[in-house]
C-alpha cells in the first residue's frame, strides 16, 4: 500500500501526504530572470535583490537565487502539470513567441514533455501523463 507506515524503512519520519519541493535556480541577473519568467506568464515575487519566488495560481513553482556565476550551470526543474499541451500553448501565448520552447514529445516513460532554458541556463521541463 502506497504511503503506509509499512512502506517506511529507516529513521526518517513517516510522511502522510505527498511532499512539495521547490528547486532553487541560480541566476546572475535577477532583474533579467524576473522579466523572463513574467514574460512567460508567471507571477514573480522578489524577496530582496537576491531572491525571488516564481508562482502561478498562488502556488510556488520554484525559487530564483542570485549567484556570482552560472558557468557550467546544469540546474533544472521538472514541473508536473495536468496538461503539457495546454501549458505549451499558454506559455507561447504569454510570451508572444519571444521565448523558445521545445516541441512537445511523447516520451517512452509515459510523459508528454517540452522544455525551455532561461537566460541563466536553467533547464525547465514541463510534463504530464501521455495521452497515447
């Protein structure tokens, strides 16, 4: 049974509900990052000059943190959504095509996915269960 106390092994506390995690993506230019994610249609709330939350529908999706350099950046986030195609269309419309989005692909692991890369080199992949 998923999520039962029988599934728990080791000393970590038992978790009753699915946990929420928010990746923290590094950015060199916070103003540029905020503008980029707002152009995509997200709400971005700056905590200060060095930290911000990227939100939609009141939910935090990920955080942005200022760093001195993103050389060799391999940071990424995976956003699980109900309908990747609707997200692709919405992000395209919000950005008026100014952000390059990869085409949606049905992956062998049962997800329909697409991605984009922000100005700091962070890969954001968005996926939902495949319809096929």
